[in-house]
C-alpha cells in the first residue's frame, strides 16, 4: 500500500475496521456502514506517518459532513 502525503485512514465501525489510503474512499465506506445501521459509534482516524513518531487523530464529523455535502453536489 503506497501512502499519499504519508497519511492513511482507519474506519472503525465497531466490529469491523477498514484501512484506506484516501479520505474520500474512507468516507464513502463510512456512508455504507451508517446506511447498514452499524454506524452509530463509527469513527474515522487519520494516521500521519510522516515523522518517526506517528500521529493519530480522529477526523471531525464536521469535515466528514462537508465532504459528503460536496459529494452530493
């Protein structure tokens, strides 16, 4: 798996977890998880692997919402 900008994303859907190289792909999968009824506790994590010390942050729901709104056009 080749990383874009030294970042990757982990979608934590509770019982299942997915890894993505792009945030757009992760949000698309998150939409499927929510539609299936399993998304109540879903969260999207961004892992920045740029330096020796990796940084893990949760993607705010506001950013996810903006991405979904842009997707709907």
